[in-house]
C-alpha cells in the first residue's frame, strides 16, 4: 500500500511537487492549497484513460472536413442534426412563390443587426445565403431586387444559428431551412409515389407552404394558387405525410402586392377552405402575411414584413424545450443515417425525374 508522502497542491501552476517551493511563498504545510498525495505522477502526465480519449479526439479532428460554406452536404447535414438538434423548417410551394426569398431575407436581416427577439450567432452555409441574396443587391446591377430561381430538382438545406436577446449566455439555437425547387412541389402534387418518398418532411418541426400573394391578387391566377395548395395538402394527408404531429404555416407571400391590389377575400378564398381541410388532422396551422422582399417604394412595407412574428413563433421557448429529438432520430441512435438515406432518396429521385 502506498503512503501519502508526495507534496502536492490543488493549484495546477504551483511548483511544490517538483521543487518543494510553495507558489504563495508560504511554508507548504501552511498553504490552504497544499496536501500530501500518494500519486507520484506529475500534473503533466496523462493516464491511460486520458490518452485514449485524446487519441480519439485527434482522430476525429483528422476526419473533420471544414464545411464548404455552400448548401449543406449530406455529411454536414448529419453533423448538424447530430450535434445541435436543429429546428427543421421545410418550405414548400409553387415555383416563383417566394420560398428562397424567405430564407435569404432572414440572412439579410441578420446582417443588419438583431432581428425580432434574436441575434445572429453564425451559419455554416454563408456562401449559400450570399448566392441567394446576390440578385437583390445593387452590386448585381439589377434595377428591381430579385431571387435566382432554384434549380429544377434541387432539395438543399441552409443553416442559421441565433440566440435569444435575453439569453445570450445560453447555447445558440440552430435552424435548418430547406431550399426546395417549386418543380418538386408540383411533382409531389401529381405523383403519389413521389409524395410517399418525401418522408424526410416528417423530420421537420414546421412545414411552410407558400401561397403567392401576387398571383392571389389576380383573378386569372388566383384559383390555381388555391387549388395547388389544396391538392398538395390532400395528397399529404392521404399518404400520411401530414398527421397529428404536423405544424403547418401557410405563408401568404408578396403581401405588398396584395395590398396594392386591394384584395379582400383572403379569409373566404384561402383561410376557410384550408382550415376546413386540415381541421382535427394536424397539430397546428397558421396563416401568416409576409412580404420578404417588397417592391419598394410602392407600398412603404419594409423588407421582411411579417417575418419577425414568424421567427418568434418558430423559436418559442416552449417548442424548443418540448422538441422531441427522438422523432428526428427515428427512435434509433443510427436514426440520423436513416434520415440521411431518405434524404439521398429524395435527392436522387427528384433529380432523376427531372
Ligand atoms: N413584390 C414582392 N416580390 C417578392 C417578394 N418576395 C419574393 N419576391 C419575388 O418573387 C420572385 C420569386 O421568388 P423566389 O424566392 O425565387 O421564389 P421560389 O418560390 O424560391 O421559386 P422557385 O425557386 O422557382 O421554386 C423573385 O423575383 C422575388 O424577388 C415580396 O415580398 N414582394
Ligand atoms: Mg427558390
């Protein structure tokens, strides 16, 4: 049995172990940090267990690939879902209805400073956001702000981290926002096979369905907007993609255009029929009026109109605390790989079919 005869100190920088001299210039035994130890290893020596952990960490570091900054690769998506438990927002809707503009404006607003109740806390897809904002900037040389069309078959994810203004010392909240082309929405509406393969949507915390406000305000295009949304919702219910866990936000985009047109039948045309269709079948639905990138100065509505309340709703403390990680993991520790496979399936299916 070893006896306690080695001079030790609980201050890591004290030389008492090696030279016998106290850091505080006291007689060692008088110092409150001093103690006798039977462990003859110095503080710099690592135990077998520490070495094992360090080796594993180094190995992980060697395998770590820096994100490209563009849309999330599958590997990055797995890393984010595994490490940060993000809130996943899937945005679906007709082509040109303003889906990409929603997420690129969010990025744009956070470049200007705090937005809604939140502060920007980083992104691993800044290049993807910048690409999507480019055409709206003066440097793009365009007279009116615009968003580049999402390529046919694209199903991408963008990442944003934010902190609540009153909880800056707490870890950031991570959000994954989809950037899906309008063609995929059309495909899902028209093909039961395809909509069944979209089980990745079940991992979403919220589904956003965009309804083009500009088209709603025009008698010739209004009916198509409403019919397309209704057909998709019916199919998604039939195929079990939407169920009692689903939260849907219907986003009436380009609200500035609706205001100019003095359109006044939103309640009868949109809210009532969609609410009726989903009544008792999903967890929650809402209708939000948004002008992510209004045509200034026609209406005086600011960039990101309606998006502050949207963000506050997504990130309600309640939802975050109640967020069930098991749903995302499909009840398995390898669940994120299952999701990844679904993700590949969606990608390949979408691309092959377009
Ligand atoms: N007036 C007005 N135009 C907007 C608003 N939001 C987006 N737009 C314009 O609507 C057009 C389509 O927007 P996108 O975000 O590219 O639409 P999308 O749904 O992603 O389209 P796809 O990628 O083709 O599926 C762009 O020219 C935008 O500038 C808005 O709030 N008001
Ligand atoms: Mg788009």
